[in-house]
């Protein structure tokens, strides 16, 4: 029973295991760096690759003992659950097609989960995972890490406190340019799996980065999608999945929005950006310049808010790690969601409530993302007909 | 017969008359400044206001003699046509609801026309005006002045010469914030007529600024709209016409686009902006910073092109009025379309072809704009159904 | 006696003559465009070139009659002064070496003057011209046109009204890159005369653009230079005059400043920029983006002020020609100083005071500029010793 | 003998001790985060505060055993040196006035050092430390962490490879606004010690941030200061040390530069910025936007280089931790200098050379900084006379 565990001092560390992260992997290293930043958890177990050589190589690199280096996540889940000093949570950083099975394996063995996005392939799977986590009383993070930036928490605070007034228009986009050619044919593994439905799921661009758009817009505004109309397109010849999407959104309450994820937008790296227009004020923020936010109040000159600078509130201060003027970046955003998750988990294990629960994205966000992907594909296939929106389902 | 006229020296000036421009008007003064800039035409006649006092006041201010100050545009058209020294062209700078009748009056009297946008209220009117101009052999400019910026001509040249490759995605927007409240109730006349269907036509935001979006996107890319799906919304209570629109566009040939005109986007002044993504390169341009353009070639660092700076072509050079580093602005854009119009008209009168014909927007652009407005309204009323696009009609 | 003249209606136009402006000249065309913009004065006479063919060619182009096309400015000054309908002011737009003689010729003949910068070559000449204008009761503008931008007037208003508090630091620079090579050897006439002491005077970069830095800083802050320390350098081999200068400034009252004019700063066009730091607030402005100004109040987020936007005062409003969001540029800045000059001149001729007198740069600014050039050269030659500053002399 | 130590596998970690870092300290936490990022060293010993309660509190927080928690750095140096498992290096993160004594203590006990900047108070002290390190064969880093940004390494590579041509002008500045009032009176400890000569040394602003300017300019350009002329000023009444400095620099070889550190520049946070102008190209970089650099080649449009993006070389790639488009920040810059230091130290201990030696700032940089501070103060006291520059001394 994990719950009996007692963290005597604030400094005691959690233990986690990693699924994925073998040589050549990218995102697992980002998870690890984010966690290390928090100083809240240690990597003690893993199933790093299906290839046994790669698996052991990674274990050696990470300093994991042989008896906690597993061939399958199932084995890992069972054996870690059986240990007195078993892992407190599992990090799942594999390609999309194993997210569901791996998450389920750990949940079924009473182990908390942090899974990369998208959560899984179908809404049914998502519901199953969300229900399982709820029923077992486990924490489940889905790592939409862009929401970890302090100014995103400030934006959300502005919306909630009514400083923007009634939200009218949301413009959110995530243009990238790296798939403007057949990058997947040039030996780029990151490109290759993204274009393979068996690994990536039913959507390409929408599944990979469109869900970040949906999650960011929802996190900041709290708006629920009433219906959406999507136009998916594949521009690069021979590609199976879409590489660009235009998505018009009607929110409950009357606001409208537009989401544009694209992987053929030459000149863009990770230009995730959000603009929210309310009846009293507006805000603009770009992921590539995460330490500044533009705020425009009705009838006043636009203001430049900076992380750590004047005019910010409690939420941004909570997640600021260094003085204003010293830029924070993506690793710090990852650290923030992991710190919120680990803090909450430490308290959860001791049966205590946590103020940090709202600062990391959960399985519900993951489920909303999966629903969004399916709705976009469904709408696009129906000549961009309006379909019910991403936020209809909840556990 | 105007055509017999001979401009003996390059410096000879055209003569023009003005409809509108009485005390308190805004846009007529912009037309006049643009024309003055060119030194190509003199104001010699006018029908400045229906109010006879205002009409004579304006005439006095502009130095127009009593016998060329007219009570109606019909009278002006007939009497100027009858003079040996009659006007070469009429400038129509009245509210939208007189554009059609005034334009027709001058065309019927063999007088060339420069009319503000939108051209008129219905596609049938637009067709009639376009046909009349064609049959009479008259020049007809519709003053989409944003296309007069030198870097827009450069953007068009880049597209035509294939430097962007095949166009894939067009993102074009025109957010303003000035109507985020009931500005029309506060005595702002500019706001008031725009929200009155009798004066503004069937659309608000789309008619006023959405047509600029459509015109800019078409001018730069040359793409024809195959179909569009529009979602119009009115956010300010009590307002009759829409103040925000989301418009998804499918172009002939497979490109897609999104247009966003808004008048409730707090913090924006005239943030008309276009981004064009091709298979080889992309460009970004903002009307409020018209002297710079970002160009992003595949696999290369983004470049900042400046008006007058290195890397530009013939078209931008043709319309640059001052050295790089000395900013040009909106008046120069107006001057450019008027210079292209006046140059072409001088040659047209002498029966000569003109290279400048492609550098000013014509009645065909005006007609396309009217069609666009109607298509947007039609689509929005049909739950954002796809409707045939703006470029289906041509004379 | 010019003073007897009566402008019966506000619209009556002044008459001016132009010295310089023959084929191939640059700055004279800018003067003319600025004046045309104001609709306050007509070009009626000129001495456009020493080359008689060029002189007559320009006269033909400008529509100037033969009897008012003069071979020398002396002839022009005398004969125009003798006419009942003689010119109200002369515009001197020749290379630097004729500024003094031409200005004196017109002043001596009781004709008001608008002269390009720098005013002349020596402080004694400058004093003579300033005294002459004062004694004759004539208006004398020196066209430091960058001070005509509306936001510069706003900046000055902020300083005067104490909104910046006590000024502490002024950073002002004008980097250009066009002389980073021996441009003067490639047939570029603009480069050639600038590097010839006989035509340009004792300084290169400091005389050409350093004076703009000095004038802008003085106009905005009102600070008087107590002493300065200059380090002039010539980087391009074979060049006679300096192409870069570092100038440290101590102002009366304790503030300090740094001026950096350069013509070897590759990548810059006309990047004149000023930053003023006070005890209560700071401002930043760049000539190439003249429609925005950054204002930073102590303890508050930075604000972006826009020409025509919220938060501006009377002075900026006075000189704004078009709504916010429609960019104004360099020609409008020229128009503004000419409008202030012409308005003042009309009233001056009628013996009336003018509120616009403070909105154009005068012979006193010109004299300060000449003193500044000499002080910089003197300091640099004395191993950057402190020398008395530019504002010691006044008439 | 440390040198006999053998790191059997690449992953073996170094051990380090920390001087400073008790409750409330700022910079020590930054050192620790930077080191943790590298996964190359563990904190095992410390002397965290002179206050024994604070010392033990910190030890508890950091998980340091009692026997390795020391009351003085002298004791720490001696006892760690005596252990078989003693620390490999000491991190000195105390106020400036203990840097010298603490550094010496560790060096004398054969322990490598990483010391915060400025290195010490006098040039003689600096020379002594540098000589000691050299004679003992120890590595000594001085943590000018801003040089750890990947684009700074790229800038240096551009200079070295001749892509900028001959360097002509260097503009470097570090404006801050946080001391524009008597912040030191409001209980801000960071402000207080900086304004106390006993703790901060002979200079305020120049010692605190001016040395960063000097170090950044030297790191990027490699230029040696021949002489400098400084004007120090104190604007806030009652303050002992200067809060603003204008420093003109002549480099060996003929280039000139200007350095502006300020702590009264309202609106600035940590706006360290450098611009380098060469005969072939120029570059611009700002610390607050560390992932982009502007490069301007002669006769070409300016380019925007991004960390991880196209057009970069080996050095930037070496220090890039995450894909382009995911911003890196200040912690990563700290991690980079610590990774270079730790990598070099591991190899150094084994008697091997290291390619990373050039990627961290050393005691020589620290010495140059101390010399720079003294030269600035000396020049300013002598009415800004030229004094020999910072790079005259070397070991």
C-alpha cells in the first residue's frame, strides 16, 4: 500500500521508472531533465527499449541495476508493484502506440503514471484509463508541458479573475516547418513514426501538435468546445497523414476560435502561440518567447508583462525559478509540471490535499485531446461539417 | 472625345473631381493627399456634400470655382462631360451606399472612375459597373490602397517568379479593436455608418475590412477562391452587423487559407497581416510595419527584407520613393496606386499601353470583393457551409 | 516690405524658391515633397544647378518660368527681393559648402530661409547667420527633419511635464552601414561629397549624421551639453574623414549621455534611435519604427505607445495626420517641420505670434550643430579631452 | 593525490563542496542547478553560512552529513583535502569580499575552484590566485555564466573564422533598472551588499555588471583592451558607489568600443546585449532573447539565426541541449559552463587534455575583470583620462 508511506522531511525523494528512453530517443531525456530539475524524484527502474542491448546500455548509462531493468512494461509494472521500495510513478515516453497499454499496466498495478501526449488512440481507451485512475485513486499526468510556463499560469489567472472580461475570440496556432519536405524519407526517425498511422494514430499534424493547441487554449481560457469544423490537408506528396489543419471552433457561451497546426510552414520551429480577446482586455503569448506576454487593456496602451516583472500575480510567482531578466525555457516548463505532479503525489501518498493539483495536465486533458483528434478527423471527412467538440466527455 | 487629348510633356497634369470630402469626412482627404503626392492630377471640380453649406465650404477650402461645385454627382458627371476642359476622372469617396450610383453616373458620361471600397452592394451592380467600364473603354480603380506598399509588389513578384514554390497555406487577418464597445453610440460617425445596413450593406466587419483581407491575399498570391466557409459573429450587444468573422478558404489548385477580420480585437489598430507558405519559401508582412518583410527559405535562416534594401526586385524598386531606412507609410501606398492609375490613364487617353496597369486595383478587384462579402454572409447563414468562392465571376 | 502682405484666407499659399534640386539630386526632392504635403507653399523660382542645362531642365520639370530661373543664388536673392510677388522663403538644398553663402544672400535680401543641415562650416559663420536673421526679423529653419515625427514631440512633452523625472542618462545613436566599403570610389555621388572636406566640412560621419544625434537628443530632453569627449575613427582605408565616432557627453545638471554615429555599421540603414532614462520613467524610440515608442514607468510593466493611440498628449495629436494603425513615415516628418515653418511664417508676415514656432528646428539648432561638430573634432584631436559643449553659444 | 583518481566510466560523478548557499542566498542555488543539469557532480560537503544554525539548516536541506558540514572554508579545505573521498572542486558563491580568501584556501589545499565573479578585490590578489592555480596545476573557473549561451559560442566562432572580417566597433551594454531608487534602504539584501564597498569592492555597477560586459565582449571578439576612458556616475542620492558608467574602449589593432553598464535604467531587467561590427558582417545578440542572433552580412538582407536552426556551426551545436524552437534559458547557460568545467576536470584529473577547456571562463578572465574594474575607477577619478586596459596582465 503506497499510501502508508511517510515522507518525514520535505526533501525526501520519490522513485520513478521510465518506459522508453533508449539510445537515440528524444522526449524521454526531456522528461528526465524536467524531473531532475525538481530534485523531487530519482530514476530507479526502467524498460528503456525492446532491443535488449539498447535496454541494458541505457540502464548502464542511467545507473539502473540489472534487477530493475525490465524487458517489458508489464513485467516492470508487476515487479515494481511487488517491491517494498517500488517506484512511486512510471514515466511513459514511448511512441504513441504504446501509451495506452503501458499506462493501463501501471494503473492496474497501483502505480501512478506520467504519460506523454497524446494519451492514446481512441476515446474509449482514454475513458478507460481515466476511469481506472479515478477508481484506483492514482494520479495521472499527461505531459502537455507548454502549460508549465509561468506566464501561461498568469494568463489563466487573468481569465479566471475576470480581467479579460467575457472571452470573445481565441486565436491559437502551432506552425512548424520541419515536415515541409519528405523528411520521413531521409532517415529522420522522428519524422518517420509521426507519419505512420500504426505508430501515430489516425492523425498526423493534429495528433502531434494540434493537441497542444487545443490543450493550451483550454488551459488558458477554460472554455469548452461546443462544436468544431476542421479542414485537414496533406501537402507533401506520398504522405499518409495530414500535415496542416484549419479548425474553426465554437465554444459554449458564444466565443469563437481558430486553431492552426501545421508542419509545412517553412520558417517556423515551434511557433506555438495564443491570443485571447475579451470584452475588457486581450493577451498574446508565444512559446518561443515564453518570458514575455503582451496585455492590451481597453483604451490603454499595450503592456509588456515579463516573467518575474511587475504586474504579475500569485500563480506566475509560484512557478518562477529565477529573477526577471534571466530567461527561463522549455526545460523549466517541464520541471514545473513535474514539480506540481511530484508535490501533489507526495501529499496524495500521505492522504493530503495539494494546491498544486491544478498546475499539471491530467488524464482528463489527455482524454480531451484524444476526443479533439477524432472530432477533427471526423469533421474533415464530412466536408468540414460541425461536430461535437472535444470537451463533451468527462469522467 | 477624351482620347484625342495629348499630354505633350510628361509633366502635364490630369484633372479630377471629387464626390464626398465635405467637412468632417476622413477618407476623401486621404485620396487627395495620395493624389497630391503623385503631382499627376489637380482637383478642379466637386460635389462635396448634399448639404449645400458644407458643399460650398469645402469648395472654398479646396479652391474650386462655383461653376464646378455641383449639388449632385449626376449633375457633375453631365456637366463635366460637356466641358472641353472637363475632369479626366472622378474620385468617389462617399459612404458605401452611393458608390454604385455615382460610379455609374460617371461611367455613363465617359468619365474614368476611382471609387472607394467596397465597390457596391450587390454582385449584379458590380457586374454592371465592370461591364460598363469595359464597354466604354474607361479605367476604373477601386482603392484597396494596402496593395500599394512596395513590399506587397515584391511579395507578388516572389510568388509569380516561383520563389515560394507551390503555395500551400495563406494566413491573412485584419484585427481592429475600436468597435469592441458600442462606439457607434458615442457619437463616432465612422462607427455609426458602418453598423447601419442601409449605409454599409449586408456585412459589417467583412465588408469594411474583410474585403481588404481578401484583396490582399489575392493580390499577393494570385490564388482564386474555390469555396469558402464563414462563421460571422456579433459580440457587441445591440449591434446589427457582424463584428468578427472566421473564414476558411479552399483555393483552386489545393491551397488552403484562413481569413480573420475582427473589430473587437482589443489592442489592435489596423493589424492587417499576411503570411504565405509555399513549398520552397514563406513570407510574412504586417501593414503596420510596411517597410519590412520576413522571408524564410527552406533550410535557411529567416531573412529580413527591407524596402529599398538588398535582395529586392524590380517591382519594389519601381514604387520606392525614398532611400531604405527612411520609413514610408500609408500615404505613400495611396500615392502609389494613384500614380499607377494616373500614369496608366495618361497613356490610355493617348491610346498607349501602360506597364502600370497591374499596379492598381480595378473594378474586377472590386467585384471580387462584393462577391466575397455575399459568399461569407451566405455561408454563415447556412451554418458555415462551403459556398462558391469570390473569384468565380469575371467580366 | 514683406510684412505688409496680408493672407486674407487661411488657404492662401506662400511662395518659395529652391536652391539646388537639379537632375540627380536627392534631398531637394524630399524638401519639395514635404512642402507639397502641407499645401502651404508653391515653388515659383529656383537656382537648381550651376550647370545651365541642368538648371533649365529642372525649371522645365518644375514648371518654373524662365524669368525666375536663376544662374546664381545671389541673383535669385536680389531679383526675387525686388519683385512684388517675390518668394516668401528660400529653400537651400545644396551640398554643405554653399549653405552659408546662400543663406546669407537671402537673409541680406530680407528673405526667410529654410536650409539643410549642417548649417555651415564654422561657428563664426553660424553666429553671423543667426544674428542676421534675428536683426532682420526673419524666420530661419534648419531642416533636422527627424524631429518632425509626432512621437518625438510627445517625448519632449513627457520630459517637459516632468513625467520622466530628472533625466539621468541619454543614449542616442545613428548607425548606418552604407560606407563600410569605399562606396565613394564606386561612382556614388552621395558618398563622394560626404568624404571631401571641401564639400562636407571638417567632419564626415559626425557632420553628416552625428548632428542629427545631437539635435534629436537636445530636442527631446532640452539638456545643454556641458562638455564632451569624442573619439573619432576612420576605418575604411584611404578615407579622409572619420566614419565612426564615440562621444561621451556631460550635460549641465549632472546627466550623462553617449552618442554613437557610424557609417560602417553593416546591417544598419538609418537606425537613428534615442533612449532617455529619468528618475521616474524612461522612453525608447527608433526612427525606422517611428509610429511606436516604448515607455517604462518605475515599477510598472513597459508600455507601447503608438502614434494616434491611447495615452498621448496634445503635441503628438497636433502633428498626427492619419488615424492610428496607418503608418506615417519620413515624408510626413518633413511635412510637419515645413507646416510648422509655413504656419509660423504666415503669421509672422502678418505680425502675429505663432504656437508652431517651437515645432521646427531653427538657426539656433543649426548653430548648436556646427559647434558640436567642431567640439567633437577638437576633443578627438586632443586625445578625447573634455571640451566645452555644443550649447555654450547662443544669440 | 587527486590525479591518481580514475573515472572508470564516463558516467562517474565528481564531488563538490559549496561555500555559501545558506537560507536566503540567491546565486548559490543557481550554481547548484547548473551543476545538477550536467549530472556530472554531486554536492557532498559545504560551509553554507557563518551562522551555525543556517549552516546546519542548509546541510539538512541539501542532505549533507554533519562531518562534512564545516564552520569555515579553511576547515573545509583542509579536512576535505585530507579525505580519500574529498571533494574534487569547491564552489564559492559568497559575497565578493570572501572570494579571494576562500579561493586561496582551496587552491592551497590542492582543490580545484569554481568562484563567482568578480574574482577578488585587487589585481595583486587576482595575480596571486592565477599563479597559484597555474603552479598547482588546478582548474579555476570564474562563473561569467552569460558566456555559456550556445549563440555566444557561435558568435565567437564567427569572429575566429573571419566571417565578420576585421572587427571595427563593439557596442556592449548591461542596463538594469532595479537600483533606480534607494532599493538598498528597503530591506533588499541583494541591493545592500552591492552598495557597501566593504562587501562589493571599489566599484558598484562596474564591479557587479560592468565586468559581465567586459567579459562578454572579450569572449566574443577576443579583442584586448589597449586603453579605456571611463565616466562613472552615482545618480541615486546617498549611494556610495557608482550606479552608471560610460566606458569608451580602444582595442589593440584599432577597433573601438563602448560599454554601458547601468543600474538606474528604468524598464530594463538584465538587458545585457552585444553588437559587433566587422568589415564583412555584423552580429547582434541580447541575453534576454538568448535563442536568436541577428547576423548582417555586407550587401545582404539581415538574417535571424536561431539556436539549433540552420546556418550554425560546431560550437553552437556542441552546447545545444534541446531542438530549435524550444527555448533554452539562463540555467542552461550555467549548465554549459559547468559541463565544460566538469568534463575538463575529469580529463584533467586523469592527465588528459580537454576540448572543453575553451568553453568555460577561467581565473584569467577573472583577473581581467578585476583589472577592468580598477582601470575604470582610475580613469574616472582622473577626469576620464585614458588608462591602460584590462588585458595588460597575464600570467
